[in-house]
């Protein structure tokens, strides 16, 4: 059964998800990056809900709700509180300048769609054409991690990478079993809390969260 409107909506949401990662690559404010992560969560939740309604896979409806609660409500609150307690302000320091980073991102998108094309032909889902978007989101998020120096922004890149993996799984195989989804959600939450403890320990020891400076301090 064809669902042209729903498929177009899923495609639009996939395009918006990809744009949010490019936005992460270009902006330099930590609070702005968290807001973009919130937007990613909304887009991911909406796309999962749409795929669930079209496919009739009820567990995707639960996954959509879980994604919204975790990535739009709980994690952003934890991250905002963490940053305020760490008293982080100012711009995010980057390894590469924005033009070079954006060109690298475009090349990664082209590579992602080239790799995902044969995989999409083998998939049986209604949104199989968006597997390339999920892969591109993963690679671009990894680029965010590589081009940022502050540990907090690197964690945001890793969380964005997890969003890309979830988007890919949803569009390639209609997601994962509910038990696995709950386990992944718990792992992400616990991981974020552990990162928070780790950040406080770094600040108390070195009074900074710039990993590049920490490396120089260690070498000295």
C-alpha cells in the first residue's frame, strides 16, 4: 500500500535531521548546540511516529514516545544543568574552520548515499530510501566529535551519532525489539550521567574542559 503523503513527510523530516547536524558543525555556542539536539529529538520522534503509523508496527509508537521523553525532555535538562554548574560560557573551540568542515560534511553525505544505495534496495520498509540520511547523520556527527575540543560538545556529537543510528534502524528494519530499545535508552541516560561526573572531576583537577589543553598539560 502506498502512502505518498506520509513518505513525503518522512523524507522531509529526514532532510531536516541532516540539516541539524550541519548546523551543529557550523555553530559555536554550547547552548545553541543543545537546542539543536532538542530539535533533533523532536524530528526523530516525529519520524519514528510516522513510520510506526504507516507500517502498523506498534512498538515504534512506544519508541517515539520514549525518544521524545529522553531526548527532548530529560537529557537536555541534564545537559543544561551540567553546563550551568560547570560555568561553561563562550564559543566552542574547533579544530577546523567552518568552510573546511562544511565541505568535508558534504563529501561525507555524498559518500553515505553511495554506500547506502545498495542497502536501500534490499530493505523492505516504506522509508528505505532514507537509510542514506541515517548513515550521513552518523558520519557527520562523528565529524562533530572530531572537530570540537571541549568534552561537553564532543558528548553532544556522540548523542547526535546515536540519533543517526536510531534513525537508520527505524528506516531499515522498523527499529529494534522493545527490550533492546529500553536497554539503549537506559545506556544513553547512564552514559550521560557518567560523563557529567567525569566532567566535574576534570574541572576539579585541571580547572578546564578543553581536551587539547589537557593533552598539553599531560605532556608537560
